[in-house]
C-alpha cells in the first residue's frame, strides 16, 4: 500500500486483517469503519498491534464525515464500501490522496488503484471428521491501474503453523509501481 492510495479488498476479512496487521506491526495507526462484525480477537490473532487500531463499528448517519475525519489523523482507514455511493467514494479517495493516508475499501470501490480479490480459499487440518482447522490458504487476484493493469494471482497462507501475514503482492508488480512498491509496504505518518 502506498500513502494516498486506495485499495479495494473483496472476498475475505482475513485478507483485510493481514494487510492491517502488517501495517500496524510496522507502527502505522489504523481505523476500521462500519464493520461491526470485525473483532479485536480476530485482529490480534492475525498479528495486529491492537493498541494501534480504532474501531468505529456504527459510524451513524454521516459515514463519509467520519471517514474523512479519520483520514486526517490515521495512516490507514478501512471502510465498508457498500454504504458509500460512487461520488462520495471518489471524494474520500481524493481526501486520502491529499492527506497521505491509505484508504482500504472492503468491497467494490470506483477508481481504486488496486483491487485485491480472494478467488478461492482452502482450509486444511480436518481428517475424517476429527481434528482442528489448521491453516487457511487463499488465492488472491490483483488488478488495477498502471503497473497493476495486468491481472495477477498469488497464493499465500492467512492462518496456520507458519502464517504469512505479509501478503506477497510486492512481487506481482514492477518495482516502484503506482500500486505497490518496496518502500510503501507499511506507511507511517511523519511529523
């Protein structure tokens, strides 16, 4: 993710948590808006620094004002995209760009620079009706604009004995791309 960018995440809250976990573990402050079912236990288990996250599960009638205010003060803001129309979505993307914050839309988002979609996932660990869910591997399709214009796919583990909490999207695009670059994996505000 890059400062000022907008990313659309679809198909898995685990993918969202993996993105937020990487950023928060590197010192970024994150906010999650309009997702009342996202729990702190799941965030912690995904590797998030829970002391660096603000949850706004019920933002009220003026969701866009809440998101705009959070973009002014947080490094990364994730928002449920289904509650925001196209015109307001574009305004929020512009606000993220002007403030140097990353905006993660959970669901389709007009003008997103990068779209990450879980194509399918596979759980393992159960054997003949017994055992525990051990790991969750997902295949993610990435597409977008600029260097991300050509769709690409990658597979990684969200949960398991050796979870990969940093989604391996960097190798999917040319270095220095508008969508993802080596220097922008985690973003932090500088004073």
